């Protein structure tokens, strides 16, 4: 039964990943995610059902539109595959418990944010305003201990990045500030602090590597959202393991 759930989670994760691509690409442009059918962004040709199969359609079409032969961003299959993988491992890490619903909702937000921030360097308020009450409701019915941990997590996540945004005079985007606050509701203050530390670490290491490999130009704006996403996933899934490793290392 558990194996079946894992397989089904991967399947639904890939399908939802395709939808998250649509949300992340359309919401920042104020486009409908319901009334407008899937189409090629280059030639506006409506896509057939067999062009919408997650991951496989992109591979079969060799990453190109069947109509105009314009290259299709690899971001599409990457998000679909990532969502499938994260949905699949969630029951293995958090177990078949109520927390699994929290996990899947968290992954959903993170995938949408990744798409929008990479594509437009925007984290849409509409997306955050949708998920914020969802996370509040989830933490009321699936609480952390102590009960005030989500409140402290929100305050810490928002406060830390707000301080950086003010101190850097706009070096940190407002979307990142609000995102970290919303994520704090799910994580609680301790895991939020770890996520913040990891995000800055990932940003420094990967940013430096990008400069060294000349993938990033000096002074080029870089979206910070994906680093927050990666750090949040690590902190959420492996917080206790990382804390245990840290104290063991210190001893």
C-alpha cells in the first residue's frame, strides 16, 4: 500500500508540476490560468493533449514546439520532474500522517515561486496571499509544538529579510521578504532560522561558482527565491538530522 501511494504521489506530482508551470508563468502577467488553453508562447498555437504529457512530451519533441520549432525552456520538465520527485519522497520522509498534506502544499508553493522568480524575478503577491491562509489553517489543525511556533516563524522569517532589504537599500526584493514570512508559518522559528542560514550559504556558494564559470556577470541581478526554495526544502525535510549532525560535529 505504501509503495502504491509513493507511485501515485509521483504521478500526480508530475501532473501538478505542469500546472505549477502555468501558474508561475501566467500569474505575474495577470493572465488567466483557467480560461486560456495551453499554447505555444512563441506562435500561440493551441497544444494537443499529447503535447501536454509531463516530461515525456518535452523529451519526444526534443525540447521544441511541433509547429514553429521554437525551443521550449528546460524549466518545464525540470519543474515537472522536481515536483514528482518531491511529492514521491514526502510520504517516505514525513510518513503517512496529516503532515503529508502540509508537505505537499509547501512543495506546491515552492515550485510556483521557482518558476516565477527564475522567469520574471517576481514572487507574485497573489500566490502568497492564496497560500498564506492555507498554511495558517493547516497549522491550526496540524499544529507545531509549541502552538506559537508558526507565529514566531512568520515574525522571524519576515523580520530577518526585511532588515536585510532595508540595510541593503533594496538589495533584497519585497517578494523574498514576504515569502520567507509565509514559509515561517509552516517551518516554525527554528527551521526558519536554519532555512535562512542555508539560503544565504547556497546563494554565496552558487553565486560565486556562477561568477567563476562565467555563467553570471558581475553586477547581474540574481533571483534569490530559488535559494530560499532549496533551503526551505532541506530545512523542512531534514531539520532534525542536520541539527543532530551539527552537535555531533561540534563534539
